[in-house]
C-alpha cells in the first residue's frame, strides 16, 4: 500500500505515478460480456460500466457490495461577499443532520447499501475570502487533502465523495474558471437559490479570485480558491485511485475537485464515472471539460453526494448483470 | 376490489371508470416536501416522483418495499416474414433462463429487491401472422389480457411489466403505427439486431398489417397486430391502475401496450412513469406520443423489463428521501 503522504510534494509524487487498471481483468470481462444471454450491446452503458469496474476491481466478475459515501464539510470566507441564499451556520446544522440521519444523503446511502462517513473540516475556521487572499495556506491544503485521503475505507469497492459547505459553488466556479478559462458568468449558477443580484456577486467574486492568481498549477489553484471540503474530496479521489477503488463523481463542486486532479495528471480520473448532470448550470460544461458523460440527468442540485449516490444503484446493477447472468452455453439459449 | 373481467366488454368498462390518485395524499406530500432539509426543488425529479407515488399509494410518506417485476412471453406468427435476428425458439429458451435466474432481469430484480413472476403465454401456439390475418381472435385477446390482469400481486407497491418474444418489436411497431400514424419506417428499428434487409422486411410487415385494419379501436388494433405478451402487459397495467399500484414503463414493446390504454381512455397512464429511453430508435417517438419523459437514458435495448427495473432504484430512492428526511424544524436547520 502507498504510504500516507506527509507533504504536498508527496501528493504530487502520487499524482505522477498513478496505477493503471488491470488489463487482464478487462479482457476477461469483455470476453464474458460477449457470452451473456442478451443480444450484443443490449445492456448499453451497463456493459461499459461492468467492464470498467472489472479493470479497477481486478476481477472479470466485479461486484459492488461495500460502497462508501464520504461526505466532507467546510466553511467559506467568500460568503462575506453575499454569494449564498443560506447563512453559513447551515453548514454545521447540516453536518448535525447528516449525523442524525435526517438528510437526503442518509436516505440514499441506506437505500443503496452504502456506509457513510462525515468529516467536518474546521467549520469554526472558514477559509479566507479568496477575493482578498489565498483561501488556504499550504498547511491548510495539506490538512484538507489528508482528511480526504484518510477518510477512504480501503475495504470499500466503490466511493462517492460528497460535500456540504455554504458558499462552495462560488469556490467551485472560481476553480473551474481558473483551470479551464472562460468568463466568470460561464461558471456561476444559482447554487442553493441566489437571486440575480446574488448571481452577479458570485461572478464578481470569481473574477476577483481568478485575477489574484499567481500560479496556474492545479494544486496552487486549489489552495488559492478552494474550500477545505473540495480539497478533501480531491484527496479522497486520489486515495481511491491508489487503492483502485472506482469513484462516482457527484455534481459541480465534486467535479471541481476532480478537475484539479484531471489537470494535475493525465488520466487521473480514469477510475471515475460521472454520476449525474446537475441542474447547476455550469456542471454540464465542467463534465464536458472532464470528458465525462453523466449516468443520470434528473435535475438534482443538492450536493451532499446525492446525485452520485443515486447512481450507485446503476453501477451496482451493471455489476450484478455482468457477474450474475448466465452465458448462452450455460442457459442453452441459441446465440442468434 | 374490482371483480375480474370476464369479457372484453368488461375490460372496456374498467377503462371507462379508472380510479384517480388520492388528492389529499398529494397535498400532504407537497406540504411535507416543502419542509424537508434541502433547498426548494434541489432533488429535482425525485421530488415529483415522491409526490406522484404519494397520490397512488394514498400516503403522504410513500415507500417502495414490495416491487414486482411481471414478465410475459409470447411467440409471433410474423417471424415467418424474417423480421428477427434470432429464431423463435429463443423465446422458450429465455423463459427457462428467467426461471433459472440467469437473465439480466433476474439480476436487476434481485438488485432492487423486487419479486419476479413469469407468465409464458402459449409459446407453442404463436399468434397468427398479422400481415395475413388478425394476430389474435377475441378469445385469444381476452385470455392474454386476463393473464396480465391476474399476474399482478395486489400487495405490490410498484409494478414493472416486462416481456420476451422473438419478433415482438415488429408487432409493437405495427401497433404504434396504427395508433399514431406516420410511416412504417418511423416505427421499426433493429430490435435484437436485424440487418438492413431485415429492417426493410419489418417495415413491409408493418405496412401490410396496418393496411389490413378494419377498426381503429385500440383494443381491436391490439387484437389485430399485438402479441399475447403485449396484451398481457396491457392487462397488468390496467389491473395495477384499479389497485392504485404505480407502474414503471419499460421500452418500446411495453410502451406499445401502454399506448393501447392511452388511446382507449384519457389519463389511463397517469399511474405510469417512463423508466428509460431505449436505444430502439422509435421508443423516444413513442414516449413523446405518450407524453412521458424517461427517467433513464443508458442505451439499453434488451426488453425483459430491464430498463424499468433499473429505474426501480430511482423511484425507491425518491420515496426514501421524501419519507425519510427530516424537516427543517426537526433538524434545527435554518430554512434560508
């Protein structure tokens, strides 16, 4: 097992040497898929998902029996700029709701047999307002990445990183704008429900944050503009990669964390599938930049990992079909 | 409980007096939805699904704990016209595969906690070739409708009707063409994988079948062009309505059965949601004709109820979120 990184430089080393999927398991899964009792291709994307899972799980007959939903919460200095429809107190209130089982993600995790972990990252110490200074110091960034890294259960066979953090769509928009260019207006949306004036304030904050940047290095961008929960999700996604645990990406904020990895190392998201297209306007733009096609498009815009958790059922079903079906020979069915 | 129909006329009476959803349960569910710990609308279509379920289950806190997948199989005289890539023997072979648990639908039903029933409708007595004579006599139609009617478990809280029948995309295309007009080419597709010549033969068969029709009455169209499994699905969907059991519609063939009900009685599909958009080309056209927006679009084209079974997870998750989440007051979260 790869040792726990102790420095940002260690994280960069992990990014420079990512494990590949198991080519033999992929070949074996492809061969099996061709023999299952269905017309070729008739299970559509479920077939691709099963073969992708096979590569990361290192088995021609993958299963999803121990999915983990890992939620990270952070607070954001940029809320001082009036970018959210909810007060920042809601972050800690929602963490309590997660703990007591009352949030949407609790129901979804239970529905799909996932365990759920919650890490609240220094909620009483918000990141700095990124329009004025870097959101996180190097030590803050390291601590947040490590929180994510350590949150992943090495026994999990599928990971859904999710988040809660009033103000974090603004942080995510700033990261996306910094990494992929375009106008601030291309990347900001209504989040939990800001009005037109709030939307303008979000765009202005993104503009100011991006204008302050002195480095385009993805981890530097993350420190300058990111929230702790966004860095933690990036750390969790990276840890999952080292453990070859497949990941389902949630919405706009989770994908901003993924984007940092995507630009830091080619193929860094090969172990990730996009769970859904959020109603947050810029999410589809971000998914396109990540070359990911979402599994679901049901108009969710909640965060908490909810869209990705909903997709656990799809990924699990893909594995069950692939690994549980009979072959033509086993079933005595004419292969057409 | 509505007595079991004894004649086609009895089925027409059922269609003329369909039960409505529970308006009080819908109002109560809407009020509850507004109080749940999430921004308004943030669960997207899950919110609509939960309220729809509430109406049919007659409860402000609906749940899906006893879903049923009901599979019907039939054989088709029109296969003599070379319309399928698979021989008709595959229908009975696949029924055996269902019975032994080896098909995709078995894995999906188990994955989502559904019971599964299988009715094979006189597989050794295919329907007549509809290009030459009516596919089913009135007695055949009645028997098939009753098979579907009787297959529904009154204790189920969600129903997925599915099918197996070599040649049945041609029957479904003929029904759709007869009911909604357009050219045969608009409604035929590759089914289990016919080549271009097979596709032309399918269009010619549809043309011939529709040209033979002497009545536009939906049940007459079903008798003239339908397969037994299509009629059985229609019977099951109708029985579910009388029991106020919500239904998830599968692909092109299941939707051709639904289309018969849709044209036979206004609002006959109000208890139905479209589970997915199939890769079978005409399915999206048929969904549009039924005014249904699919929950999933993952390129499946297998039948067996597979796309709808995959959507059980979505519907179940909608109910779990709605009925399991805390309200703002319960959780002590600021409502924004």
